[in-house]
C-alpha cells in the first residue's frame, strides 16, 4: 500500500471513528479537473478525489460548500468526510452515493427542491470564502450590491484573465461596455442573495434511488437566476424540472435576457480554461446582450 493511501486511510479512520483500510480502489472516469476513484474496505466505501497539493484549497472550499448546502436540509448532497495533503498530492474524501438516472417524477422533485434551496437567503451577495469554478478561482467577496458583485467578481475578473491569456481587442471592448451598463438589466428586477449551487450543469446532478442529488458545487449567495441559467447552458435539464421550479418559485420575465448574462460568465471561464474555441461564442453573447439595452 502506498504512503498516500495509508495517509488517506488514517484520515478517514479518524473522521468516521472506525478503522478504515482500503482493500480495493477503482478509478472513475469523467472528471476533467481531478482524478476520481472509489475506495472500499469491503464494508465501507468512499468517493476519493486527488489532485496536486497546490489544489488543497480547492478541496477545502468544495467541502465547505457541501457543508453550507447540506445545512439547508432541502436536497441531498454527498457528505464531505475529510481532506488533506500528502507530499505532492491533495485529497478529498466524500460519501459514496449510488447514483443513476431518474424519471419525470424525479426531475420534478429536483425542481421543487432547488426552489426551496433558493429561498435560503443571506444578508450579502458572495460568501465568506473564495472557491473555484472549474479550475479557476471564484472570488466571493461579500458585497451589498448584486450589480457591483457581478460586475467586479464575475465579469471583470474573467475578462482580466482573458486579457492575460491574450484575448484583447473586441472581447475587451464589448466586455467593458457591458460592465459599464450592467445596471440596465436590473432596472425592474432586484435579486436577493440566494444560496446557490454555483456550477449547476447537467453533469453535476443525478439521482440516488430516484432522489435528486447535486454535487461538485461552487457555492455562494447570488441571484437564483444564475443557477437556473446554467442548467440551460450545456444540454439543459428535463422539462419537468423547469415546470416544477416555476410553480414553486416563478422566474421574472427578464430572465430570458439575463440568463445570457449569467452564462457569459461560464463561457468566459471556458475560454480561459480551454482556449479560443469559446471566443466567438463569448463575443456573440456580449453583442446580443448589448443589443437588448
């Protein structure tokens, strides 16, 4: 057994108050940021993420985000067990849930539960700590104004990263115009600081025996529309999800425009993470938003 696995076993044993010795480890594909595996002692099994030791803060923030969301007690999330680092490797151990697909009823329940989550409010936008969106730092400095928060800590932050990566010119000109006029999109709509998953695309939810489960959060308090917008970005969620959510917590009429504003953040992040293939989409989204002013 490797020194890394021995250290992880010791950390799990301390966290659960029982001796855990890994007897089986199976790699799980699908993660683009961290390596993932299922580890088992034969009687207990856990979901393990590993990455470079420099990513310990990312794992720490993910654990804290799961704790924050679990405190609401409205939707199931994996329990964080422990995290730490050994040499050049950081690790995060989570409750292992048997995940699968759901049906129309399951999708409806997901919408209703997310609506309940979005009714959990804070006094300010942001969160008490930064975390990550994908592999990018996400700034969550607590702010009274949503327009100021979104301008500074979402759009301008990503635009600044894009400039560092060599994406100047039209992208920056359009981005500056959008940021300067951001308040226009909120003339008749004032969001409250709602508890958000923060990275709610189709790969970050599933079902455990039909019960909705969400995971891999980028938690903060913001406009609930930002979570809903991302559900539409990469493939979308089932129609029953949206119907149930809107029945419980109807969306404002201006959402159809603002969803592009919120998804621009994620497209800019993809530009910064994965390269120029997202440049045209980002420019097109900004032109579309500016045309709505």
